[in-house]
């Protein structure tokens, strides 16, 4: 017997000895235990895979759109650099303000898109998780279980105690799909010459570097 196990037994025996006589005579229900891997459910169920697929498609679409706009801005920046010595200072500054406005609009749009997509994903997965938890509660009631343990906390178990696959099976039937909400996305950057080009006044100009708009490429959601 390991030291930890011996200490555990000793602790239980010690507590038993300290219990009042009346408490010792009370019957404690025998534990009926089931285990479940919620993370596996949120990864392997049909609905979870569908949510991830929808998220990937939307992210890829927005990433491509942002990449195209970044390319346009880089070309505009290169053209402005060539015109620096040929344009009058006022004309050049006006073009730079318009360029800065387009860059800021894209950067803000990327941040808003990233947050909206993540919120849409989180909302969908919360619905999946809540449905899975209800199914777990149903199975626990059916098996008259009085203890549900996360599989990650278990060192050893009999296979019949694990209800993960049964939960996945029922979830696939009960909730085969959750449609991602369409996130509110900020408008596209305006083409050169559109909008109020002088809105930024004499604000300092900080053009993006050659690698793109402030690392704006949208990241994929956690799997």
C-alpha cells in the first residue's frame, strides 16, 4: 500500500472514531459514479464539428477580404512615396490623410470582426455545452448516479462508468447543428477619394509597415 493510500485510510478511520455514536449509525448512500469527458464531447460531437467548420469558413472569408484590402493599401502607400517629390505639400498631405483614414478604418474593422466572430463562436458552443450537460443529467438520473466525475480527474475507472460516447450519441440526435449568428461587421474601407478625407485634420501620419496593417490577419478560433 502506498504512503498516500495509507494516510488516506488512516484519515478516514480517524474521522470515524471522532464521529458521535448517533452519526455512526446513519446510513450513507453507496456512491453510484459515472465519468464523462466534456472536452471530448465539445470536440467530437457532430454539432461541435459543424460549429468549428462554420467558424473556419467565416474566418477564411474575412481573412481573405482583409488581405486584399491590405494589398491595396500597400500599393497606395508605394504610389504616395513616389509622388512625395512631385506633389505640392498640401496635395501630398491631403492624400496622406485619406490614406491614414483608410488604414485606421481597416484596422478598426479587423478588431471588430475578430471580437464579433469570437463572440458568435462562444455563444454557439455555450448552447452545445448546456445541451450536453442536460444529457449528462438525464443519464445520471437513468443510472441513479449520485456522483458525476470529470474524466480528467480520474486515474483509473471501469469502462462501463464512462458515459462520454453515450452523451455524444444523444447530442448528435438532439442537437445536430447550431447556426452561428451573423456578427455585425464594421463597413469596408472606402476607396480613395470617398468619405471625408480631411476628417483627420493634422493628425500625425503613421503608415503601416510592409508586412500589413498592424498584424491584422484574423486568427482561427481555439480548437
